[in-house]
């Protein structure tokens, strides 16, 4: 009798466990419980995501194209070293005298101490009218198409306005990569799940700046809380003439550019 009771209990327990796992798997991701794509991204007990709303400002005239932000991001977030895997990158825009535009991708030198970068193309100096650099990253949209298309709710927006990827739920379908109009996502070659800029979420929940902002030698990047009147970003938006990338798409980006040229796309 004891053995029969034990077997009966085991039979009942196994389906129940399977049902519970299925229910847990089907439940939508909760930002408070799954704040990031790594275990370090989880906010501390004292951090209240609902009391913050983050964004970033970029001042085009201050960017010198050194690529240190790319290097810092890769080291901080374990991004693959290959140049086509980036959470943030820098483009060099060259306006030629015939008004044509050449866009070059900046690749960080292997020795970041040199502060040197190289581009993938070259333009004859005699043909150049002007050049400038444009840092790019996930725009942390208020109306994100990547969240809308994810079939398993792996991509979601936190209460503090950061779009993250739950790596346990992501199935690597690439829908979000295709939906992002800014080219800010890629499939991680090792984990085979979607990856992108998270504003270094594991840092900002501890009161630290994103790695790219902290390392920028010219302070071309400004990070802050849009709900705080004392935020440097709020002052940046008030004092500068601000633009966003592809405003016609109505994604409502929270990466704001000062001095953005009309040639930038």
C-alpha cells in the first residue's frame, strides 16, 4: 500500500509540475522581476524603477570619433569583438563638394589607450566639404516596434523607460532585429538571442553612468533622468536645439541629438 501510494503521488506530481512550468513559461515578463539580460541587471531593494525615466543626449559637435565608447561598451557588456556586433557605434559622415554623402563606420583600434579609430572607407581630402561624427545606439523608444513584434514577450520596456531582452524567453527569431528602424539590434553569436544597448542597466540601477558616457573624453554624451528637474539631460534638452533620428516613424526615441545634420539617417 505504501509503495502504491508513493507511485500514485509521483504520477500526480509529474503532470502538475509540467503544468506549472508551462504556466510560468506562458506568463508575460514582469519588468520588476526580470529587469535585464544578465543576472547583474536586477535592481537592488532600494531602487524604485517607477520613480525614474531615463534618456540620453548626444552633442554632435563634441564627438571626435575616437571610438572609446565602443571599446568601453564591449568590455562592460561582453559584446563580441567583431566590429559588426555593437551595442553602440560611431558613424563618420563626409559631405563632399558635389553634395554627395559618404557614411563610414568607425572601428575602435585594438589599443584603446591610443584613442585612435579607423574608418572602413576613405575619401580624397580634396573632395571633402565637411565631416562630422554621429554616435548611435538603441533609441529606447517610447513606442518601440521591437516590443510589439516579439512573439514571446522577451523584449519589454521597464518602468524606468529602458527596453531590455529577457534571454531566458528569447527564441532568436530575429523579428525584433528586423523591426528596429535604427539597426540597433543583433543576434549574439554565442547565446543566439537578441542583444542591444541597455543603457548599461546593471550600472544605472546602482546610480552609475553607462560605460560609454563615463569614458567619453569630450562629454559628447549626456545621460539622465527625464523626471528629475535637476537632471543634466533635462537641462541639455532645454538649452539645445534637439532632434531625434527618423521622427516620421513615430517611435518617440529617448536619445536626443544636438546639432544633428539633415543628412543623418
